[in-house]
């Protein structure tokens, strides 16, 4: 059955001309029915085409399609793959946390591509103009729906799909690798029997021979990696000698490079006939086209590596050359298993554990293992594919059971029920206990609980929900009315908006309460909240609970935190604090860099949330401090130059360069002008853009007017001080202190001028030191301050 015969107007959208047997059987359900569809099929059997069929039907009817990719790296691949739809004048738009959202483009898109996490965030804000496009979805394709069983991410996918169905009730098409309990997934998604497909191993294009091989575990983890590598090469060698390709999965990007280097030496030692050094054209192409120096040398020996940190150009070339047979042995991280279809005759999983910066050493998920092994066997080249898991003896039986019995898909919602329940209450979709039960009935958790009531403690579900609600009330996230209604508190709303774990939100709230109570006592100065307070509350956030400090990192941590009182912190918390402190000055020690990027990314998100808590419960000055700390960690700039990062186009490098030339604030930049910026080392074009950017920020002048120089003891009078914004309008906090004690604070959207009343009183002191301070909670600008001294006579 040819594509052009079935879908003549979409024939060019498919990468093949004829549907295979599996696709033909599912085709009527996808094109001739409006029912939801659930299909599981072996890896490499052509599931992607099922997604494209559902999308084509929606496009033909003038609808909007949403494709949920299991990870961020794959959203970019879909954008590239689906240029075919762009060529047919249908727009594809990827929405991820890495990209600035263009709501207008998202609203006009024919095909949206998102991760579960981004869709969760968007649906929580569906009633905003920015994210209203998520309520206009006609078909939602869930790629790899067995992600439901993944730690933490699984519950996100589950509640997001349930929420999306309540918001706009799109048609759901859920695709998966083989799973034993597909009927539970179909029941959750209301897919009838006639549109639920379980395609068995007979639909695999190449038979899979999978097994487990063990190695002798030693005391040194570094040496163990090489023991497993030699075991992997033992398994791959027979196939390499027969011109069969092998794909070896390892745990990290760095490991792909190191394993490839070692494998090249070992291949030469074993005299395995591989490589293309005699191919002049390939030699020239690799020399000219590859960006990564190590990869450039490696591919000539038929060995390569692939990970998300490579340039897109290098990844594309590796994939192309592997398909063409120039690369015979490829080392990769698990990302490749979920993305590009690169089958190999032999697949070996060298590492069943990996280091997660936030979790420490964790087991690879069973879903990842099965997904990787599914890459074994090259259609059209091999009759049999070979897949091996390399592990120590203690875990061998676990993996043998996995290969024999597969993995039932479980719900992970119970593990984070309180967090997701708080989010639903914050959105207003749950207002009483019965709403909670109605919500739960829309989840996979409820369906799975009916299938396995004892394991899910299903008979006690209502009591569990009551306990959960009581906990939310006790911790200040939810409040109940006399009529037993349920409503989110401001704390609960912010927790949901910023995607926080409840324990983290409670820590943030406790810090706000402490600062606010100090201010109420009347004896706390303007420095009651410090940078150290901010860094500590983030370093001890629940999001970092599983961070561990390896032995080789501890000296570097001690060096960064020398002089700090950190005896109250756990080793992992000290590591996070050290990374944040060093990141703020742009001097992260090399021993900490492997985990620093992930920790910094999470920390800047948490700092943004902390800023919102401080803004809501303490005030703009406290929020401004959090914003400045966030900008310093993001850019690695000194405290006195952080305001420069508020200028569009000024990052760490330019901020440091300008600060060295004595230009440390946007005001300095405006005063210097384009000529002064050129003198400071910027090119004229960059100088013009930076100058314009600095002019687009607020600029404050404080006018004291008829402020007295002296006041008699016992005398009281009120004078007015004018705060003038001669730059762009912005939200600001104006604070008045006398002798370090706050008198008044004003929140204002400062467009032009604000008149601030200041009481001058003859107190029992020799002099009164008045300070007016203006802070911007949403900008990393250093607060503008001006002072006057009034002598008491």
C-alpha cells in the first residue's frame, strides 16, 4: 500500500513510499476513526509513521497537532525531520524551556512539539495570553507513552495529559515500545479495543537475540569501566570482523570520548580489520567537516562517539557515516536510543548505572535498557540482531528477568501526589474533596490502582487524599473554608507557578517569615537579608537533596568555602553552595565543573522563584537581592558589575571588560556614550547596541528639595523627597531609613516621579542619617541610594 495512494496530498511528508505491515493494520483506526488510539510495537518497526498519520488527519481537517517528545534533545530532531511538513506549507513550532517563547508563532503553528515538562508548565498557565494556545489542540500524540513509569518525569506526563484532556479534550494517540499492560493505558485514555494495538515481536523487522553478560567487579570504579569496556569489545568483535556494526551505550558524554579512545588502541592490538584510512575522499571530508578534534581522528579508524554535547554538524555526520558503514563501532549516551533510528547488528550496554548531578549514582531505568537493546538488528542487512547487558553478577538475574518478562508500566503519581494536587488547587480546578476524587479518576494512577488494588493501597485512597489535603493546609499551601471548600494560598500559587517541590517552597517561606519578623521588630537594618542567606536557602533546597560530593571534589569544596561556617550543612549541600559561590565570581574549580552546569541551571530557576517569594512576602529590596544573585550565578560577574547584565547583549565577558575600564553600572555606560564604550574596547557596532540597551533601563534621580540640615530636639515635621525616573518605566520599591531603621517603604510602577513623605523628628541622638533607596525587583540593578544628615540641636 503506497503512501501516495492513501494520502496523496501528504505523500511528500513521509520518508518512505510504502507502508509496512504494522502501519497498514493501524491505518484505518488512525484515518477513518475519531477514537483515541494506543499502539505498542517493537523498536524500529515504524511507530513514527503512526504519529505522522494522526497528524496528517488533523491537518487535513484544519486542526492543530501536538507531539510530545520524551526528551528535549528529540524536540530539535523532530523540528529537522518535519521540514517535510514545512515544505507543504504547514508550520512546525518547538516549545521548550531553552527557547524564548513566541506566543504568536505558537498560536499559528499547525504542529507543536513539546516535552512533558514544558507542556505541564504551559497548561498550568493556560488562562494567560502567553500560553492560551495549549487549549486549542485537536490531536495530541504521545511518543513513548511508557515514560509514565519513569522516576519523577512519569507523574508529570500523567497529570499533564489528564489536565490537557480536561482543558480541550483532544484526540489522543499514544505510542510505545512493547509493554505487557497496554490495556491499562488504553483504559486510562479511553481507547476502545478496536483502536488498541499490541504488535508483538513478529513485527520486528529483525529478530532480537538479547542476553546478559557479567564481568568481575573490582574495588576501583575507574578500572571497572575498562573491565566492562573490554567485555563489550569481546561481544562486538565477532560482528566487527564480519563487517557488522556495533553500538555501545555508556553512561556519560565524557565516557563516550574516553571509551572511543581506548577502543581504538584495543582494536589495533587485536588487529581487527576496521577503518577508512585508505579512503582518500572520506579522509578529506572528515578533515574538512568535523569540528571535534578527537572525533576527527577517531572516525578514520571506524570508531566514533555521539552525545548531545557535540555540535549538530558533528552529530549529523556521525549518524550519516554510521548509516553508510564508514563508522563500524559507535559509543553513545542513552539519548541516541530514544531518538535517531541507528540500528546496529550488535548493541552492548556497557554501563547500567550513571552519575546524575542531582541524584548521585543511579540505576539506568528498565525503560532505557529495553529501548537501547531495541536498536539491535539492521533491517535489510541482518537476519538477527544481538543485544547484551554487561553487569556484575549481583545484578545479572534482575536484567535477565527484565529481558524475559518485559516491564509493566506503573503510575508514579503517588510519589509526588501532594505537589501535583497543590498545582491543581492553585489553578482552581479543584475546590473540594469530591473534586479531588474526580481528578484522580482521570489519572493512570486510578486505573492502575483498580488493576492492582493491594499494591496501590486502593481501598484507602479517600483517606490518603484527606491526609494529603490536611498536610497541605498545615504547611500553608492550602486553606479550607467553613463550607469545606479548598483554595490555594499565595504560597501555594507561587509553588505551582515556579514548579517547586513543597519542601523547597516551605524553606523559602520560612526565610521570608524570618526576614519579615526581623523588619517588624524595628531593629533590623537594610542588610537583614544577605547574599549568604540567599545562597544557603537555595543550596539546601529539596531539588538538590540527592547531590553527593565525590572524594576527589572535597578539597576543592573546602577551598571555595574556606572561612564559611558550614558545619550545619551536609556534604552535598556544601558542594552545591561551593558551586554557586564560585559560579558567582566566574571561578568554578575544574574538579566541580562536571556537575556545575546542571546545578547552576537548577539554581537560577530556584533563585527566580525565591525572588518571587521575597517580592510577595517581604518586599522589592529583598527580591532585588535574589535577582542580583541569580544574575551573578548565571553570568559569573563581580557584585559591583552585576547591573551591567541587565543590558541586552551584555554577558559575563562584556560586563567584566567594561568593569575593568571603570564602567560598572548602566548609568556609567550612558554617561560614557558610544565613544567611551569604543575606548573601553567594544567595536562601534556593539558599542551602539550596548548604549541603546543601557538607555532602555530605568535611571533614577533623587531630589531632596527643602530638606533641613538641623532639627530641634522634640520638633517634628514632614518633608517631601522626589524620586524621578528619567529612563524607562519599571516596578520599583522606595525605602526610607533613618539611622539604619526602616521608616517607610513604597511599591510603585515608576513611570516619572514619585513623591515620598519623610518625617524629620528631633530624636535623642546627635544626628539623623536618612537614606532613600530605590530597588527594582525584576532587574539585577544595584539599588540607587542617596543620603542626608540632619543634626539634632
